[in-house]
């Protein structure tokens, strides 16, 4: 098994678009030939669109795009721009008079970063599709990761800057990859060593606190832990699966979240993972699900490693330099 660039996947184009001054953006995944997809949501506060399409009882067997964005529920407008872009290119579900692009979306909360009055919108979604044609995706403070932060249990004064990250591998004919926008309430750990790499800052803001222990030491009910969270991801593989099996793979991929983020899947997060089939390779579901968790974990690390300090929030590499 060895690392490959995410550009090696067929029927996949990824584009970022962001408003750096406002601290928000979106990342668009285009499947122009359509692709089966599943979804597993483990967090208690998701902001999403067209999730019902991915349930086994829904008629649609394939979708045409997935959107990850900032802006909380306000950011759901991005999908309209993606639909417009795809309809203009005759891509979508044929309803006779036109083709309706099937677009799913999940949003993270970044309204406390940058300018809360500016949110990802239809125009940004359309521009992200144009950027996908040249595959402008990159890790760090881009796209859906523009306003991402981590370690927010004690509020924004003690959190750190995060971003969006990617990782892909190949084993024989099987390929698997993931893109993750890391915006968690909890802290981020290196899944291989167990070492903390980003998250809640200590009072001196030059070392780490411990979100998990802080949470466990709370003796009273907290009415509102929601200060702006949600980690969202797309896992993709060239293995052939239908959306029911992809839903199971998405669930197994959440093990990657659990290895890398603590605490995770809280009521104050909307943690979601999409799983998408892009090819015809025969592969065992449990093998791909286990691999999904690994590439998700590694993509989380990439998101933290490539983030730059911004909006007054330090990134991991700056904190390590100070040490």
C-alpha cells in the first residue's frame, strides 16, 4: 500500500472556493457520470441538504455532486450554484424537460471566525465548480476549511486554527482517499502515536489543555456547548458498491474520527462522512471500511499540519515553533 495523489481518481473533480477575509468557503466534489454514495451522521447538530437521497429506500441510485461548506445552515445556498452549473452542462437526473442534478451538502459552523455576515452562497458554489475543472483543491486554509478551528470546549479564546486535509492510497488495484474539513469541538491526535497535535489551548496559550478531561470534570449540565463545530468528510474509492453498502462503509470510516478526535460525535458537533463509489474494482466491504478509517485519520492530520494561523487563532506548526 502506498500514497497516491487524489487526482488519480476517475469521475472525480474537486474545487475549492473561499472568501479569506470573511473566513469561510466551500469545497465541491463533482461526479459528472453520477456515483453511488452513502452517508453516516454521528454528531448531534448537522446542517445538511438532500440527505434523504442516500437512504436505501430512496429511488436515486447515484448522485452528481457533494458539497462541504462553512456558513452553518446559511451555507446550504451553495448547492443551488452547483445545480445551476451542472444543469447548464446537461448533467443530472433526466425528468424530461431538463436534467435535475442530485447534490448533497453538509455544512460546518464557522460564523464565529472572520465576518459572520458573509456566508458561502450560490455564486461561490458555481465558482467552486469552475475551479473543480482545473482541480484547484489544496489542503489547509482553503474551501470548507477556511474558517475551521478545533478545541472549542472553553470557547473561541482557547481554540486553534485547523483546515481541510486529504489523503489517498493504493493497494493492488484498490484505491481509497478522503478529504476532511476538521472543525471539531474536541482535540486532534496523531492516530499512529497518540500524540496531541492541535486543540484546546492551556491558559498560557503556548501549550495544550485537554478537552476530554475538561469535559469529564464538568459537574453541571451545560445548556449550550455549541460554539461552532462539525467535522465533515468525503471518502471515495474505485471499488464497486451500492449506496446501502456505502452507508456501512461511511459508518466504519467514523472510526477514523474516533481515533483522531477526542471528544467526538458530541451533541455540539454535526460530524458526517459521505462514502462514494467511483469505479468497478471488486473489493471486500470490510477491507474498504477499515481502509476508510485509516485514510480519514490521515486526512485529519494533513488538515491540521497544513493549516496556517489566521483570524487570531494559532495553527499547530506555529505552536510547535513556540515550544
